[in-house]
C-alpha cells in the first residue's frame, strides 16, 4: 500500500496466522469483554422487537460464526495485528 500511496510506513505490519479455533476463541473473548450475557440477550430481544431479526434468532451464535469467517484477513485495531486464518486461500499468497 505504501508503494501505491507514496506514504512511508510508520512501522512494519504485525501479522499472524491463526487457526479457526483460535479466531473463534478470540471472538468469544471479545464478546464477553464488551458485553455480558444479559446485555447481549437484551440487545437481541430489542432487535427482535423492532423486527430487525426473526423471533428466536440466535444472534450470538450468528455473530460468532460470521466474525470467525470474516476476521480472516482483517485488521484488529486494538491489536494492530493483521490476522490470516490457516486454510484460507489468502494465507500462502500473502506471506
């Protein structure tokens, strides 16, 4: 990207390769750190009440599955770390 923009790097990109299980554990830990189970439950019921999700939809499970897949090849701002999931098509081409 620095070649395209002409901007110099402030520091090298930190990167890591993690398994799907490691990413899933990270996502679960982040969810627990941000909101407790009661708050997540209340958020899901509110979304249900406004018709944003179907009744009985397991929002926690959906988000964990979605984020586990989407985090492969994403930058986590808090960690300033680029993560690739093992088995991802991008893993070998980037490193």
